[in-house]
C-alpha cells in the first residue's frame, strides 16, 4: 500500500499546513517522518492521495514551505511486535 | 522534519548511536498507533509530541536555561514537581522505557537489575537522550535498592539529590516526608537562586492539580461502556504527561476530553461491542514502552485502566489548594504524595484496596498484573494482589516482562488465552 507523507523543513510549517487542511475539511494525521523518506526526524503529515492537488494548492497559496510529498510503500502492521 | 543534529551535538550527545533510536521509532509508532481505526482527532497533538520527542521539548528546556532557568530530572511519582515549578524551574520525567538504552546501563549495573533503571542509567552514560543531557540536576528517591545504587553511579556524572522516602505510612513517616520536601525546597532554591514563596507554591500546586484534573477526566471517560479512546492512546498521554509543559498538556488533554465527551454522547466506541475490559496493575510503563497495551489490544482486549505510576498513581487525589504558609502547603504536599500506594511500602494493603476499587469503577473483566523483570518489590507483592483478586472473583493473569521484543509472541499467546477464558 502506498502512503503519502508531506515533509517539512520545520514543525512550524507542518502545523500551518495541518491547520489549513483541517479548516478545509481535509483529513490528515501528524506522524513521525518515516525513515524511508528522510533521515531527519520530526513531524510529517500523512495525507490522502485524492487530496494531493488541493494540498499543493494550499501550500502555494499560503506560502507554506514543504520539502516534498513522499510516496512510501508502507506496511503498517500492529502484529509485527517490533517495539523500540 | 527539522534537523536537530546541531542541538544534539551541542548537548554532547553521541549522535550516531542516538540515530539508531530515531531509525526504529517511526515504524514502531506507526505499527502501534497509526494502525488504529477511528482514533480521536485530538490524538494528533500527542503524535506531534512523539514525532518531535527529542526536538521541540528539549529545545524549550534549553531556551529556559538560556534565560537562566534550571531543569530538574525526576524518576518517580513521589517527587513533588510543585516545589520545582514554584522556584521558576522546570521538572521533567527521565524514566527510560526503551531496550535501546538497556545495554548502556548493563555496563555498570548487574544484569539482574530492572530494565527501567538500566535504561535510565544507560541513557545518561551513553549520551543518547537529550533530556538526560539537559537536566541540571537529577532528583532520585529511595523507592528501591536498584535505584539507590544507580544514583551513586549517576552522581559521578551529574549532580544528584536523593529524597529519602519513608517505607511505612505512620504519622511520623508523613512528617518525615514533609521534612524531606523542606530539604528539597532548600536544594531547589540554592540551585535556582529563586525563592519558593507561599504564592509561588500555591500557584504551582494549582498548576499540577490542573494536570491531575485533566488526566482524571480522561480516565473517567474510560469508565464508559463504549470506550471513546483506546488504552494505548491513554497510555501515551500518561507517558507524555511526565515531560510536557504542564499548562499546554492540560489544555490539550482537556481539548481531547471535549472530543471524547461528544463521542460518548454519540455512542462512539473504538472497540467492538463485547471486547473484554482489561486493567493493568504493577510496575510503570515509561515511554516508549507500548508492548503490553499493543499485545492486549490486538488480542481481543481493551485496556481501560492502569493502576501504575504511568496511570492512576500519578493523578489520583489532589493536593489541598488552601492558601497558607509555605510550611503548611508542604504539609499538604506530603499528605497527598504519601497517599500514593507503591510496593516499596509495608504494609501496603491500601494498594490492594485501590485495585479492587478501580476494578469496580472501570467495570473490568480481568486484570493483568505486570512486573518488570527483576523488580522484586512488585513481584513479591503479586502474592497479595493475586490472592485478593481471586477472593474478589476477578480473573487475574500475572506477567513478567522486560523491554525486549523476544517474549512478544509468547506473551501474545498467554494474553489471548486469558481473554479467551474471559469470553467463555
């Protein structure tokens, strides 16, 4: 399954997009940045594929800085039993 | 996705080794938390805190230090944060909940020491946690033998003040704890250069009580038949309570509870009807120890309450908010904190009463008595806990575990069998 993560240079921009998306009724989840996307840690936004165009538009209009929208083949598995 | 490497280097951290922890956290968090259906939207705040766990809050603490403020690291729910905040300092929990830090602790401690102590010592000595680097002073206490010796080892590397917690609950013991708090006040005042006044202590008592009220409100919502939030989400909130800014934490937790109130009104549950309600009792689950909750909630159970330091022991009962002299308020602190029931006390029958009471309040179907490996206090007390629960007709499963993944499958089998038994 492909998941879409918006990555940011800092959390301020991440939270700005989060708030804008909520105001526009778009679903998103704050998540730790997946290692497959970047070695830097911090927040990313897990978003839906069908919302990507609208997200890009918000980013442009509101001048929110993002690094990229990463497409990640992600297998979230609650039974993997790999903790940290 | 900020780059905190420079901040970590400035703190003297072993950034390369620390990176190994950063590598596993996103997947573990994704598996345990982002796999859930219908999570409350308010959990996004706690996702944020975890995603920025070694970034945002450490940066805030460093900012506080740049302005001349001090940071005190604590390891136990008996240490009164109120004294620290009353001196314009910040208290932050330092308990280690990851296997990542354990080998570092084993370099100086016997292997048969509990993982919480080994992880806490390892996080400091291996220089792999920013919170352990930032704290100007550690505040230890005498709740167990392993910790007492750990403070001596840590004191070679960082200033440590140890509070002598009485191990009985007679009137003279409560007075003795009040005296310890007075000594602690002096230590904090000397370290910070700030006075604890009647007004600042009163404000700090209200500040921390408000955090307790928010957590109490969250836990009350878990008493509902239809559970508006999972046990693992509630655990995460409890864990974050130890190190987040108390004002912000209280605000965000109350905001989440508003959402949960609405869920209760709408009859929304995050579990299927008939899911067995499990309460955990025993040793604490420090962040990022999510193993047991995840195992239970992926094996047909719902965790509805934790009679643990990362649970009811942390927030139940408020400190008397009556204004008075510093001495009078310290007596109120001692009364509240000595009401916590930890296995380090003898006798400790009030803890058994707590467990039975909580089992009724949260309408539990079964209890899992959890013991962190090598914690002889809680292990020994398990005899009385399990005996009392059997007499009360409450099914109980005793589990001993550590921070490793190696027993996960075996635990899953045992937990599944226990829940199956509750279903039959």
